[in-house]
C-alpha cells in the first residue's frame, strides 16, 4: 500500500476552526486518533447546519456514517487551534463521500487526512432517501473534481 501525500489547505473549499481540548490528549501527549473522527464529523455538520441543510432535531433526513478512514502525518496536541478542511469527492443520489484534512496552526500541509461516507436516510424508516435540494445545494459548494 502506498502512503498518501499530505494535502494542502488550498485543496479544500471549506475550513472549520477546531480548538483542541484537554480531554483530546492521550497518555502519549498528543491528540488521540479517535478524536480526529469527531473533528471530521463536527466540521461537516457545522457546515451543513450553517447553510440550513441539516436540522439535527426535526429534519426528515439524517446522515449515517457507513465508511471512514484516517491517515496521520504529524501529531497535534492541546492547546492548539486546528483547522479542518472539508470537500466532497463524490455526490450520489443518497450518499456523499466527504474528504477531510486537519491542519495545525498556519501549516499549509495536513497533519492528518481522511474520509467518511454518509448515506442519507429517512429519520424514521432508516431507508436511503434522495438528498433534499437544500442539502444538494450545500454539498455542491464543497465539490472538487
């Protein structure tokens, strides 16, 4: 398996500031690997919420994560303010592949990057559903070729 090259900030159309918390550090003195997934999820959902494309309490459509991965290049630690870059690599009728990267301070290259796939489903039946127009419009702003 070939190790990927770290992406740059310019590769991502949306950047979400993410301060680390004391609880993010593990016993080895850096942000624990599982915490990056929370950063990813927070950045995507903050973007969607700010654009009116996600109603976490009453929306009829919700996103379920069905796949995820992350590659780590350099450690981050509390207290740092990180930036999470977000882009959409694939947009289907009911699913989205988000690609994300975490940047430290003013670093131009990612200290970690990964992806996750959301399948959007009906809140109650949990069956896949077509993406609502407002969600499609918000996601179009993140698409890269």
